[in-house]
C-alpha cells in the first residue's frame, strides 16, 4: 500500500513540475503584443434604398362549378329594407368566372360606396356561395357570407326584384361580430 501511495505522490509532483515549467516558459519567452493605433473612421454617404412594399397575399378563390352552364355575374343588393346593422351596406359585386369573366373577384361595398372589402377567401359551387373579406382600408370592417344561389342564371332575374341569393351575412370589426343576419339578395346589372 505504501508503494501505491508513493507512486501517486510521484505522479502528482511530476505533473506539478511539468505544468509549472510550461507556465514559466510562456511567461518568460512571449513577446508583448503591440498596441494598435486608434483607427480613424470616415463617414460614407450611404444611398438609402426604399424598402420593397409587401404585396398582399393573393386571394384564395375556389370555383367549383361548370363555367359554361352557370352565370354568376352582377351586383347583389339587399331585397327589401336593409336589416339592423347593415343600414350602411350597399351591395356585393360578384364577378365569377363563366360566361362574362375569365377570372373572378368578390367585393363588398358600404357607406355610399366609400368603403369596400375584397374577398380573400371564397368557395363557390353551383349551389353555394361562401366567402370572407379582408378588412376595408379605412374602417377595418370585414364581411363573411355563407349562403346559396337560388338561380343558376343571374340574367333571368336581373333587375326584376326577385330573390337570387340567400344566406347569412356577418359584419366583423377587430375580430368582433357587429351584425349577423340572414339576408336575401336581388341582382342588378353590373357594367355597361
């Protein structure tokens, strides 16, 4: 046992001497690093490039119907008096691909045509019309509609004060529902 203890002590002493000698060698033989002179920084004229404006995300409009048989093109006005919460509502501009259009869009107009909100998502079939809009620019109103077409050809009821679309229209601001009503719409001609 004595031999093992002496052997461990000899190892520790050898390690301490080697570490001390290495530290002493580094201390005595290293050169001091020279202190660098302070750098002069000159100002450059940087050309400011305006930031690239972010493009709004593309609308996700899904059209699932036969475009040769269905004509959904026109301005949807409320049939009868406007319900509570929608007194400032003007109409829904519905221009879906088909006989008149090659691409489509949906826009909701309100406040005497001063406010509008464009659909950022829509699912349209031969029978159903569902859409949500982005917030309007000034007041931030959003609209959601879930309803159905009562006719396949808007031209057959255009300007006749007859029901063309019926569904639930919801008016939203800052994530809060302001008004929600089941409304029937009539079709008026849109364009020239």
